């Protein structure tokens, strides 16, 4: 009976049957997407649907002297026109601050600007019409008189006393400042044999989800209820926000998230135009749809990054890192973004820089400043791509100055695998990481020695290849310490409800949403494994606040680790209840029974006792046959909150192999390797695909992507022709391997995997480019590494 | 991003096209594949009163790839993909055959037309540079009949050509590649199918290592495709050598004065044009 | 003058009769007039490839094609190719390789992939990457898509090259 273990979930040191966990099972919900039969929000149909478009400021900073919507109102098909004042009567403004980011400040932000626009693209009026095209026709008839105001685009000037303050009430252009230092940092730099320094620049990125932000708001005046169909990562968060800012009771607001065409952090924020759409539905008492078209997406989807980080590292001549020091400046646009704030990315850079290493001293300074560009906020990786690039860039520079191999230099300095639990100088606590196992595995996987030999040989022929390494840590499964403690009404816990249907099938309702990463699939795998049933018996339902338990949703690499544990606990409870019924029916001791293959069996004899459909039949239709004091409970709900650690950290290491053409400055990506430790692997194929997709998103930032602005705050490349996302032709094949160190904070043991690729890839590519350029005495540290920047570094232009 | 309202006509003959052009004047735009026009319409960068869809015109003057051995002509309505698949083009106008795969992506090449690209005259596009390098002839047609313009005179300024009101591009005529001549098309684009930072269309005779009748036309370096006459003069009748290449690269300073684009300064474009020149000449000389 | 025009377009083998404004592009036509929501408008300026559909057998950008310009022509979409079974092997390979995550690019990607499989049966990985380089996918990093297409190319080649005797076995 060994094959029929009671709890078929892997336990350390055992060879227990792991069921579906750890198997590469294709996602059941992908089939509809493969036939073009998904249900993205724009695929839904509504009677009397109206379409809203927004008139957006053409100026980066300007006062609205007058706004005349009368001609637009007369345009064919137009139903209504509203300015910011009209919308504000139905939707209250918000201020995006968190109390644990001390001193963070931001002005009140309205759904539609009421007095002035603070970035190019900020909505200042809404047109509602029968069709989108008619609404756009009317946009052209709006007459506005603007008074242009001083524009701040260069974040380096934001704190200069001579620079005008964007929000005079706030006193200055500083959104948030943080200083962190350990006691011995000055001493460490003073006694170091080597101090290296460099300044790293990171361009502004945006997510470019292929599906634009989409919302349909449908207000029912009879019930004073609002149903919102929205491609969002956090339905319950949106329910709370819609409820509070539109003054509709929470229970009357329902947020439904069907298929979502990519999120990556873009769809986890409150967008003024989406709030306005909901308000307009209330005002017009009919369903209203807004889709951010591609040009609007570039101007209004959150941007991210745009950091300048001065970095220093102190080391001994033996190659021991003593200290890191950073000074990070980031420009976030004119508002901190609601409700997560725009202080988090910089804060993460402070928290995470130096992350993989065993140094004791650290100093960081962070200035988050307002500018008149689009707002920035949390986007895949959140601070990690910066912290990792800064760390790994300066580490490589130190190794180079010491004449040490970069892999060897890392081996000397990575936190030992037996040092856990470990407290990092910035105060973070690591439960269990595996840097050295990952490094060893990576070097073997890529055949590092052979690659180095080949590199040397090719250099003799004038071919410049580079190998770049990037070790990293990553925040996953965040506890309430991330947002909740700062006052944000963002759930850190998630829940799963599991119901045995009379037919023996199982329905699993989870508060975490699906955005294509495969949450639904792994929830089904966990439920089927725990319950001893086959995959096709499991149906997963997510993305409906009226149906699922309450929870946080999908962000910060938390879906599988937190939602998965809730499913695990819920399935365990349901299984116990099923066996209670079976034991009552059979009049045997419950401990003799278990479930496998959709059937209850006798653990002692292995004999099948009854199918789950029989449990369902009796439990639902013939409970009269059960003992008088027995009540069957075939629906159970369990929740899970990560506790004990602020974050469940993962670790990993990436390597990039590139070839740089020193005549053209072009970089060819030849290959990429990753060894990642995300704890228990629920579905290797899906984890690997998270890595690969994330890596390419990271490569985008390293080589191609940057939101370019003119000095007067005009975005210069706001189209897909000009903002360069990675396409198939230039991307490398990627080899992924794993070390598994399950977290003990949950029974499942799974850590997050969604952002590691994006976090580490830019650093690996940067180090590879610099490794290739080393014999040419050139170095780059400003992302994206365009051909021109590389040619400049080479002194060719 | 919905196009503004416009009217649409699908004339059955050139005569009808001319009538429509007469009637609507500046309000009319020709739809000849629309792979650029449609994008500008969706962005409301252009608001024509009427689109005259000529893509289905069945007029011999504007359709088909024809060759009499000495001259190959490509009709304005021939799609990029047809050029890509054409054996006569590959044989007789190899420069163009090398350039076509760089034109955007297959779904675009299935709809975009030769004439549309020529008439739109994007200085970063591939065909105009090839036409200039090959000293091809552009045949224009109006109610008054046909008019032939050398490609080297056709492109006037940024998006400005010799096309007159009431006139459309009928076809391009290319002298079939002569014995001893070679062609090389190269461009540097950061992603496959993007408009290039800079590109070169090179053609000329190579005999016993001696270069003659070399033409070099550059794309992405100015308002129009630029013929590098000074560099070409340096090369004329000279044996290929690294010194010669260096001299030609230096001479480009007198031929090109590239303006910056979003990602590359004029100086970078100049540098890259020189690099491409070296590579193109090496490829010509080596017959690669 | 810019009023609606009657069109008759054969969509997935069925003649659809709708009066549409000349400015309506083919994707809005398919989605709004025909109720076929498989093809997606990703950028509406011809770059992302999410709107890839077939017109008279050739893949085109639906957002750069006017519905009125396809009057009298044949349009095939992901729904049609799914129902005829034409791309069943590609869909299976995409599923098994997880060559999609959010799925928004997938209909366009499959249209391009099927075109590739028909046009270049001997394509290698670099050629596959080049062929689909006009279709943007933010989720996968492309490798799984390349793997899936490569698998189908091999399978179709084996199938077409297999002897009749071998075919009988299954």
C-alpha cells in the first residue's frame, strides 16, 4: 500500500507519491485560448453598452483655463460629456501613501483632472458615445484653452531649489526619502583594499500587455449595485476601492475578471480612467466600456524603473566583500500611484541590493521624486532588476580589478548554504537559500570552463563574446508586512473553497486570479493530488468577488505559494469530510479509508469501497441514510497567510552569453541559463515558462525598451513601432534548471517563480556585454544598451 | 484608435481612378495596400475624404512582373511577397530580391505593394534605396498618359516625390543585371523587420578585383535615399583593397549628413554607414 | 458619403452580409459584426500581429485591412481553422509545450505558424524565429512557441514522407 500514501504531498526525506505535484501537466484552461474562444473583457457583450474615451492633456504640465465640451456633445452618437468636476461628484479623489514608508507624500488625485494636467496623457474630459469611433470623432471637437506651466522632466533637477515645485502644497518635489546604514560602513570602506564605484542608469519601461487595460462597468440603479468586468490582478482590492470611492456598499460591488491578456503588474493599480468609467456607469445608469488603446497605453499604463544608482563596493585584496553603498534616485511622475504607492520600487532597491552576499556593512540613500512624466509603479520585478544589476555590476567590476574570475569571486562571497536562517544587513530575514548549490549547478549546466576557453580562442579571431553572471534573491509570498501594515486595504491572505459535487467532481474556488501564468492549473493539480482524484474531475473558478473567497490576487509572485497552500489546506479538510461520510456509510473506522483514482478504498486490503460519486449521492440526496447526529459537509473553505518571515525569499543565478560586434555596437544574444530555487516545484513546465518569459522581459529592458521623453515632457516613442519590445528573432534559447529548497512556512513548500527571470536577466546581459568589451577597454552601465551607447563606450562615435 | 470617417471607392479601371482623383482632389488618397496608410488613419494622423482602393485594378500597366530579358518591370500593385517569390526578380534584380525580406513581416508583405512603397517614399524604406542604386526608372501614369522619371530624380524631399496631382505610380523598370555585376543589400535594424538605423544598397561591376560602375545608395540617412556620388567616384576603376575602402568611407563625409533618429545620433548613423560600406564592398569584391 | 456599405464576405466558409462604415477595419468587423472574438486588436497600427487573419489564403494584418476592401473575398480566422481541424496539430503542440500564457497573441501566432508550416516545411529554429518575428508575445519569451512549431514541422514531414504501409499500422 506504499503507493497509496495518506497524504500524497512530498515530505522531506520520503519517496511519497506526489500525485500531480511536480508534473508538467498542460493547462486545461489553455484550450479555449488556443481556439480563440477565450473570454477577455472586450469579448463580453452587453445590451445598451456605451463607450467612453478620454480627452487627454497634450501638455506635460498645464492649467485648464477653459474647457468647452458643447460641440463634442452635439457630435453624432454622443451620449454625454463630462469634465473632472462632474466625475468628482461621483468618485472621490485618493492619496497614495503608506504609513510604513515614513514621510511618503503625494497630492490628491482625481479620476479626471479638475484644474490642471500634470503629465502628457492625463485625462481631462470624458466623451461617451454609442461607438468608440463616434466618441473619438467627438474628441476632435473639444476646445481647450491651456496655460502651460513649467515642466520638470529631469529627475536630477527635481530637488534643486531653483526648480519649480509641481505640487506647491507639498513644499518640494520629494515624494519619499529613506536613509539606511549599518554602524560599521565607514570603517569598512576605510579599511578596504579595494573600493570600486560606478553609476548605473535604468531607462523607463512599461509593460505593453498585449491586451490593453479593459473595463466594463455596469451599474444597476434598482439595487444600487455595480458589476465591474475588468482585466485586473486584484479583484477584491478593486471591489474595496470602487466601493469606497463611489460610495456603494462593498457587498453591492462585484468585480469579475475573466481571461486577462497579460498583466505583469500593469493591471494591479488604480487607474483614473477606469475609476471614471465606473463613475460614468453610475451617472448614466447603463454599462460603459473603456479600453486603453495602444497609444493611450503608452501614455497612461504605469511606467517603471528610471533609476540612477551611484554604487560603491569595498573588498579585501583576498576578494572578500566588506560593504555595499548605494545612492538611488528615481523619478515617478506627478503622483504616487494608488493604493500601492510609487515608493515601493526604490524601497526594494534599498532592501535588496547586495542580496546574495555575506558582507556585513551597507549604506543606502533613496530619493523618490516627482516629475511631469507618466506615473511609475510596481511592474514585474519591482526594484529587483535594478538591485540585481547594481549589485552584480559592481561585483563584476570588483572581481575584474582584483583579477579574479567572476564565478570564483561569487563563490567566495555568496552566503553559505548552511548559514540559514540568516539576517541580511538591510534587516531582511532569509529562511533558506541555496546560492552555492545554484552556482555549482549553473557552472556545470553551461560548461563554464569550456565557454571561457572558447571565448579566449575566439578573441584571437576578433570575435568578442562575453559571459555574464547574475546571482539574485527575490521577494515572493509577501506577508502583511508588504502593504497591509502600511494601511493599504490589500489582502495578504488568500482563500480556497472546495466543493464535492454530487457526481464526484470537485469545484475549486480560489481568490487568486489567473492571468495566463497557470495558477488555475496548479490549483487543480494540488486539489487532485490531495483528494486522490484525477485531473479531469477538477474545475477551478477564479476571478469573481461574488463567488470566490476573499484574497489578494496575483502579484509579487504570490499566487501559487499562497493560493496553492489555501487549496492544499482546503482539499485536506474536504478529504477528511469525505472520508467521514464514507466511514459512516460503511460503518467502519475512518482511519482505514483513503481516496485514490476517484474512489474510496480500504487502506488495509486495497479494496475499492465506493466511488466519490456515491459519497456525493448519499451526502446530498440520501443523508437520511446517515446517522441522526451526522451532518455531511462537502464544501469547505480554508485560508492561508504567510507568517514568520516578511517575505519568502527565493534565490537563483543566471548566465548570459553574448557576442558584441565592436564595429556596429550590436549585441547578439547567444544563450541564457538559469538555475532557480523556488522551493517545491508544482509544475516544472509552467515554472520554466515563467522563467523564460521573465528573462525575455528583462532582456527587453537591458537592450531595447525605454520610454523616451523630450525636455518638455512629450513621450517620443509611444507606439509599438517606436518602443521596442523583444520579438522572437533576437531572443536566445534559454536553459532552465532548479534546486528545490521548500519553504517550511507552508505545507506546500512552494515559493514564487513569476519575477525571477525579469529580476536577473538585465544584470546577466549587462555583465556579459561588459565581459565582451573588456579586452577593448570599454564598459557600459546605462540601460538599455543601445548600439550607440556601446559605440560611444568604444570611442567610435 | 479608430480611423476618422471617410468614403471608399473601388474603381474598376484607371479611367475611373482619374475621374475620382479629379473629383476629389486633395481629399482623395490612394489605397495601394495600405500598410502604412491604414496605421496613420487609425492614429488619425491623416483624414482623407475618400480612399480610392486601387489594389484590385486589373490594368496591365500596373500589375505583374514582366521581363523581356533586358528590362524587368514590376507593377505598382505587385505585392512585396510576390517580389520575394519571383524567380525573374531573383535572377535579374538580385538587389531587390535581397532587400525584400527586410521589408517588415510576412503578413505585411502579403498586403503591401511595390507602388505603395515607392509613392510613400519613406527614406528608411528598402525599395527607394534599391531603385536609386540601380538607377531604375519609375513609370508614372495620369490621364495624359505615361511619364518616365529616373528614380534618382523621383525622390525630392522627406515624403515628397515627383508625383503630380492626378498621377500615380504605374511600375518600376529595372535594367536586368548585366554579366559581371553584383549586388549587395545590407541594413542594420535592431529587430528583424524594423526600419533600419541605416542601410546600403550596392551594385556594380567586379572584374579581376577591380570595381567599376559601383553605385551605393543609403537608406535611413536623410529625407530621401542618398546616392553616395563622392564615394562612388573614389571607387571607380580601382582595385579592391582595405585602403580603397577606407578612402570610400572617408568620402562618405561629403555624401551623407544623417540626422538623428530616436535612438541613434547623426554621428552614429555616419559611423554605421561607413561600417556597412566596408562590409558591402567586401561582399561585392568577394562575390558573397 | 461615408455612410455604411453593404458587404458580403465569406468568413470561415459562411457568407456574412453586413452594412459597415468604410472606416471599419477587419478586426472590428469580425468582432463586432460577426461576433468572432478570436482575432484581437492589440495595437491597431500593424506591429503586434495579434490581429493576423487570412484573406484569400494569405495572412494579413486585420487592423491594416478595411472590411469594405475584403468585400467578396474569403476571410479565415482562428475559429474557422479550429473547426476544420486544419491546425489541430499546432494547437496540440502549443498546448503541450505551454506555448501560450495569457493567450492574447495566440490566435495571431497560430495563423502565422500555420502559414510558416505550409510555406517553409524545412524551416530550422532561426527561420521559425524570423517567420514569427512580426507577432509579439509578452508572456512566453518565444522559446516554447519555437519548440511547438518545430515539433509540428517534424511531425508533418514524417507524415507526408511516411510510406503507405506505415500509415496503415495506426
